[in-house]
């Protein structure tokens, strides 16, 4: 199938290979040390078919894309009513690491900003595994279809330099949103951001979200249809930092971005896709990632609210 999709990937990869605009994140030393010009695109369909271009085996840290999956795990472990009592579902219009903004129910605004994501990390319990860290790694690995590991250097770099995240954790403790274990919770959050993935992994993780929560390669069901809907809804409204509204308008797909330069996109019922290119725009999104996504959505009429989109096809 899908000569068109294959040639589309080749074409956009070639077209944007020479686009070297933007800067890699300077948030902390381990992030700024990456090769700025790396570029990779992977897509995995719900039938398990794979299309790729570029450095698809190059590992990078998952960063904020992890928030989609820790939110999914919190939903799976506790159910949505309980999770919603701890975090709102409203975009903030503010930076992802804004010190703290709570809603009228004393909750962080949503699980995709750092304060909400740290609260989600605090909900992860060891159920199938001995520790919270193993539980989380195991869960992420079910989406990726292989066991994943933490990049120790990035984890240490985040821990030592993540003063804003420490401030957020202290304030969450101050407001009694986190318990006295808040240091361990933040530690888990730093670790989840430091998990190594490549675009192949992320595309398969996206394909699992596109395929009713079932990994199309391993067949493992990772989350219920109801929780999947919750995850995709929040990715649609809050997944792309302060660009989420414009992204919904232009691209119209659930997605999540990370400051290491990854973007994960979900075309429900069709495919998962990942782009890696660490040069970012001022909101923290991969510049080449945004451009490729816009062309993808246009070319194959993938905007989920497009009336003319009969049934999304990639051929
Ligand atoms: N570990 C980073 C932080 O918490 C993640 C940032 C991101 O990718 O948005 O600040």
C-alpha cells in the first residue's frame, strides 16, 4: 500500500533537511549537547506497517511526551473520576513550566503542564512491578513494544538544574497537593522525562493510541477505550504548549511535543507518527516537526474535524 505516503515522507524529509532554523533547548546541559541537525520521521500504521526516513534509530530523551503516557497510566490505575479530582482539563495559555497556577478546585490546570504532570507522577503506584519507576518504565515499554531505559546523565542534569520544577514541587507540597513524599515524586518525574526513545518507538507508541490502545505489533492492550479518549482529548487541546490552539486549528490531530525536539502525532484509526528534529521555535516545538505535520494533515486531509474527510486514508 501507500506509495503516496511513502513518497510524501521522502519528499518532506528532503524538503526540510536543509531547514536549519531554530535552536536546540538550553533548558539544561544534557539537552543542549545534542546534534542540532538530526532529523528523523517514523510512521506506524494500525496494521503494523512501518514507513521511515532519516536517523530513526537515534535515541533522544522523551521529555514532555512522557506526560501523555503517565497520564494514561494514572487513568488506568485510578479511573478518570479520581484523576479529575487531582488535575483539571483546561489549557493554561501559559508556559509549560509556569511556576504554579491552580484552578478554583485547587488543581493544576491540566496534566500536560509540569505542575499537572508532576501530580500525575505522584499517582503512579507499583502494581505489576516492585517500584514506581519500574512500573512506569514497564508501562511505557508496552506502548513501544520493547523495554526502555532512563538516560542517567539527563536525569542527573535535570535533577541538578531543574530549579523551576523543584519550585513547583515545593509549592504543590505547600498547597498540600503533594504529600511529604514530594521529593520522590519529582524524582520520578525527572526520570520519566529522561527515558530514551527514538522515532520508531514513538511512532509505535502513537500507533498504539491510534489503534484503540492496542499495540499493533505485540497485540498488547495498553489502555481502555474510555481512557484512550481522555488521553487523546487532552493531547488535542493541550499537547503542543502554547501553540495548542493554533495546532488544533491548522493540523487538527492529537499530538504531544517535547523540548528535546520530538513530536508524536496520532491519526485515530490510521497511524501514529513521530518526528525528531531538536531545533525549536520560541514555544518549544520542533520547527521541522511542525512543518512536516502541517503538510501531512493538508496532503491527506487528516484534520479530525474536516467535514470533507470521509475516512482518513494515507494512500
Ligand atoms: N523535563 C522537562 C521539564 O520538566 C520537560 C520539558 C518539556 O519537554 O516540555 O522541564
